[in-house]
C-alpha cells in the first residue's frame, strides 16, 4: 500500500524523485533502526511509514535493523514487540531482521584501523573530566593528556578493554578529530565504553560496546543503505556521521537526511517517561490503550490504515511544525471506522424499561443492516421483547426544552423499532429511578405516528437477550497539551484522573462472540474495539477508540469556508 497523497508535503520523497530523474540514484535502500529498549510509539510510526513508504514507492528495499548497543536496557520482549508492530502496520522488511551487533567484529576492526591511522586513542579521563575538557558552546575544548599515546599502546589497551580487564568507566576509546571544533560532536567523541553486560545477541563475548554515532553510519554503509533518514535532533551529528565514512574503508557512503519529528499534543513520546508509567503501574503495561505506543493504539482499536493515513496527513518537512493536534489523529481513525466498522447497539448505563402493552412472552426479531452504506456487510438480528434496557442519559424526569429523548408523557423512537411513550416512573426505596413503564405504538414500525411528530431516536437492547460486558471509556492520559514542557516540574502532576472510566454495559446479541480486535460503532455512542487480552480470557471487554464527534473535520470545514470567502472577496 502507498502512503502518499497528492496533498501531503514530503520533501524527502521529492528529493529522491529528483535524484532518480537526474540519474543520480538508481535503487534506493532505507532502514528503520529502533533501539530495543521499549515499545514503539506514534512518533516511530511516522518514521516507519516514511522509510518503508519511500522504499515501496521507488521500488527499493527497507531494512529493519535493531540498534542494540546498550544491552543493559534491552530485552527480547521489546524486539518481538517491535517486529510485530511493523508487520501489523502493513510493512515487510527486506531480508532477515538485522542487528547492529551483527557488525560488532567489523566495527572493532575499524576502531583498530582508526588507532593505526592516529585517529583514535584510549582515554583514562572520568566522564566528568571528559565533559570539562570538552569545553562549551562558547569555549573550545582542550586535548586529553592521554591523547598522545602511541598506536601500539592504544591497540593493547583497547584489546584489554574488550576482554574485560578494566572496570566500567575506567577507560573509553575516543576518536581524535578536533577539540576546538565549533560543533561539539566533533570534539573527540567516544567510540567505545566498557560495559560488563550480557548481550541478548552476542552473549558475553564483548565487554565493550560501541556508541550510537560510531555504529550507525557504518552499519548503514555495510548494508548498502542509500538514504539514512532520521529526525532533526541528529542534524548536528551529521558531520560526525560523514567523518567516519570518510576516514574508514567502508563499502558505501549513505547520505543522512533529517526531518521534523512528530510532536502530538496531550501526549508523551519519551520512552524513558513511558517506561516510568509502566514501571510505576500508572498504566496497564506498554499496550495500555491510553499509551501512545503502536501496540496501545492497536489495543484501543486503531487500524493500520488509520495510522498510515494520519502519518501521511501530517507530512514530512524539515521545519518543526510545533504540536500536531490530536484531533487529527482522531479524525483519521474515525474516517476509517465510519466506512468499515459494523454497527451495533450497546447501553452503557442500563435503565430498565417495561412495555406494559406487550405480552410477557412476546418476541419479534428485526433484521437490521450491519452498516447503513455497506450492502456487502452481514446484517444483524435484533430481538424485541417486553423488557428492554435504554441508557440512563436518554431519560430525564424533568426535561429542559428541546430535550427530544424520553421523559414522562413524552414519546421517542427506538432505533429500528417502534415509538414508545413513558407512562410511569418507578423508584426504589432510596428515591432512585428503578424502571420506566412505557407503552408501544405498534403502528409505527418503519413509519411516523399519525398526527404526531416524534423527533428523538434512542438505542436499546432486549433485556432477555442482552449481552453483559465491560466497556472501558478511554480519554487523554494528560490534561495539558505539553505534559513535559516544564523540565523542572513532574510530568505526573498533569495526569488525567478520568483517563479511564469503566461501565458495566449491556449489548445486543451480535456482540456476544466478537473476535479479538473486532471493531464496531456502538450507535449514538462511539467506536469500540473488543479487547485483545480479555477476549483470550473469555471476558467481554470493549475499549472505546474514539467518540462520534469529529472536531478536526469541523475545523477543516471551517478553514475551507474561510478560504473560499477570502477567494471570493
């Protein structure tokens, strides 16, 4: 599937198209290189769609390569989840899954090469001293007193570091570039650190692990990557990326291109902070439907197509466009489910209704379309009996003007069924409404009552056939647009205490055997998804994906009308 639309800006796509047309590029190779230290989030989805989408559009390949250079924070569970997320989004990587650790032997050989060329040395300075010697944005750095070691001594020390002879933090390997460079990334960056950690791919072979900067470009070169696409925070690292490629005998020279990352309001995309939410039990794991992770969005009911559409809508630019309105994401899923989700009725807060002019054993079944605009979608059979459930919010004992739902002496239509009138309100000993006694006008099936205009339509379920279920109503996890804007404040202070509300609901019979991740529009309520975990446990749990109202569509319509008015003026 292509993620491109005519309107979505994508400067990288345009650049590659120009390169191909000018004969400067033939077959492109991109890569998606996540760190396996957490689950992927919506920001990663943008990168996935970009890298795989470009390869797909131009007939190239996209590799999935794990940047596994920090084993202390990495887990096999993260690797498995990332592979599942990429595949679920609808993309297939070229060849086998790759790991930066596949190239550890070659990277080590290239580190030795730099030492022999006088371009790397082993440093004994502490991390604090390294920062001090590096200088600042306004002051140049100064050379380490250990930078003059001979190649032979450096090679010996590096090998002893590799086999675990030294403690963590005791020594590092640094490139010798320029301690006075305006770009601090070029002031003798660290290539290797000592870490006595077991690695999920290489076991205990290595006691040193390469830095991201030393690993990334060389891995790209070894794989024949042509376009190394990353977010803008790596722009200042590009000179270092290119320095390594120029100073090592690499088989290819990929080009790094940066784009603006996705910043979504009311959302965090820091894996460290998301992990804190998981570790502190604030959310129910990485795939909690309130989390901005791809697996969380999937569990909430997002479709692969809706996420791809959203990523295409926001486009790809170099300029930081600020916060993207989460309403745009809701619009993307709402548009998908409006066209593709079957309909069903579900009462979130059940209120019992007894139809007094219906016999106790009365039962008729209405054949109802599965979707109002999809003849290819199977229909539903909705039973109608003497006792029903309606939603508590659809009844008011003392209704305001223009309340067109049910009230004493007032009529309302049951969706796909008859018009009923509320004749009596029955309360319990505490004064709470226990049930409503209503009467049916049997001459209103499929037509309006004679001489009366009934404006309201409400959803309902037969009490005898109702399917008990738990419905989880999810909202934004945070109350403010930028939860971590203030670096000195605790982002947890902005948690939304009502981000999850649970209802013990009643659904129509068609929901009884809903498959995991099947999606529905609960009529008049919103879009919901059968929880993938609960279904496996034999429970009926539905997660609200999004409500029915589309604020983004209204914003777009309003902007369109404004622009039309300006053109006419």
